[in-house]
C-alpha cells in the first residue's frame, strides 16, 4: 500500500512533494494510516485534530491519542475544542453540518497562520460510494454523482483510490493502533445505515463494485466537462454582467429558445444555493417583480430578464448617513466628495453642482421610501420616485440599490448617479458652488 500510494502521488499528485502539508486526523483508522504512510514516505506533515466534545470522555481520549501519535512520530500537532452542539443550536443547523463547518473553517485559519500549502483528508473509495448513494436517495444533479473530488482548491484526498478493506489490512499487518468511534456502528445516521446495510449487499452482488463505481465516476466526470464547455458557450450569449460584479441578468427569450431551459438554468445557477429549481424555472413565465430566494442570493423576474444578486442582510434600507458642513468626503454607504468652486467645470451623471445657500446641513444619504417625490431637472412640477423608477424601467434590484442625497429638510437634491432635483440647479450668478461627485 505504501508503494501504491507513492506511485499515485508521483503520477497524479506530484505537487504535494516538498510542500508543507496538514493532515486532518480524527484518531480513526483512515487518518491514522494516512499519517503513518506519509511519515514513512518523508513528507513534511503536521496534524490537526478537532475535539467536537460530542462523546464526553471518548472525545478527550481521541485527542490524547492523536497527541501521543504526533509525539511518537516527532511531528507537530495542533488541536482545538468546540462546543459543537451549542453552536449547532445557535446556527439552527444539524450537529454534523456544524462540525463540518467548524472543521474546515479552522483548517483555513491554520493554513493562513502557519503557511500550510495543502490540507489532506483520508476519504477513501468506500466513502466516495457512500456519498454517491446518499445523494441518490436525496436527489441530485450531476455534481452529486461525480464523487468526492480528489483535489478541491487546497483540500487534497490522496486515499480515494484505496478501499476500507485495504486500509484495515495495512493497519493490522503493521500493528498500527487507532481509536474506534463507537457511534460508527450505529445505524442512526444515513451514512452508517448505507455503510452497514446497503454496501454489503452491493458488494455481494458485485465484489468489484468499488472498481466499477470508479469507472462510472470517471465517465460522469468526462460528461461533466462536456457540459461545462457547453455552459461557457451559452453563458456568453444569455448572460449580461451588471456594474455590480456579483450580479448578472439572464435573457429570458434566449434561454427559452434552448431545448431544455430548466436544465440550463440549473447549470447557470448551481453555485448560488438555489434548491427549488421548479420555482426558478417558473420565473420564466411569472409576472415581473416575482422573486425566488436562496440562502445567499435572490433571483428577480424583471420584464425580459432574470436578475441575480446577492441578498442584502444589512440594515442599510432603514439607515441614514449624514454629511456635515465641514465634510469634504464620505465613504459610507457610497463614496461621495464635496468640493467648493467658484464656477462649474465638467458635468456628467456622476457629478452635480449646487449652491451652498440652498443647502441645510447636515445633508442626508438614504434609500428611497414610499411617498418620496422630487422635481426632475428639465421638467415642470413634481414626480413620485416610484413613477420615475417605472418610467426609467428600473428593476426592483436597481431601485433597492439606489441612494438619495437629501437636504436637511429631507428634500431630495439628487437621485445619486441618475437625476438632480430642479430646485437645486445652479446658475451662472451663483456665488458659492459645491461640486458633489460620486466616485
């Protein structure tokens, strides 16, 4: 097994050589064997152990075992403890999800602090098949059926070619000890139920199931690359990125001309945490203004487009920002500069000129509210902002991202970056001008 691992690294993972590696170790057989093998192959390794405090004394004994192993092998060991159940309750998530997030977030911190190049985990071929079957029972797209990635940014899994039996045989034949998590024998969790009740049946039907599955995954990964190439081509035609680089809009007419719009929408939006793709697909024919939310993003139907943007969990919608008379610049919530001039210079949509005598400080920057109105420059009379937005065909996203500059009395001076109020226009005989610019 040692030689097989060495050959695999030389062939598929040569970048691990001469790098500073961090092994995620639980004390269980998989991560312990990985540690022994890489130590004997003279890789530059350190250990990272999470004590999730889920099994009382047993968790503490796992940590003690890992520390003793590191001491025996003369390698560095980093340990941390988490009140996992408490954190899971606070975040309203399962204990398993909380533990996973805590674990990988800590690995990121360690990598940054100690300059580790890669984090290695001991996932193996049986884990890969179990994950496939779990995704199969829950329903999944192609990504859920292409297996655990061997390389995922700085996370590397060099054991994916080995079976659980190979690891066990190596450990027992080399008198390697490890810690056994008794909860692994319970069928309370879905993964354990598949491990103990489903996989034995599959291996009885096909003793070479792991090798067969490996070929299937390879075929699916090749298919995924073809889909990826196709999506890149389609994206250039149907997607238009907005000024906000985290937002884009999808041309509804063009997406509907494709043979399977729902499948294309899934591929285009798969990284934005949407789960109800029937709702996403229904947006194509929904009324303008309809929205679908994921935990991180919102997809808005706006006339002939679907507009994707990040969800705003801040309180900016209700918050106001003041500009005092002495201020020459503000950086929040947007970047504005104020400059005193004797006469006008260049004017564009991101610059206005106002007479100081018309201003009541502090000025206020805020979002629009129902009932707001202004006197559009170049027009007679006043106009509600809601009507202005509609006439300008602004989407809900654009309206929500619009800021107003207001006088001390709350009169609108400027729909920032769009239109100035007629009451605050300046003329040639104004003695004291203030140039206000959006940067």
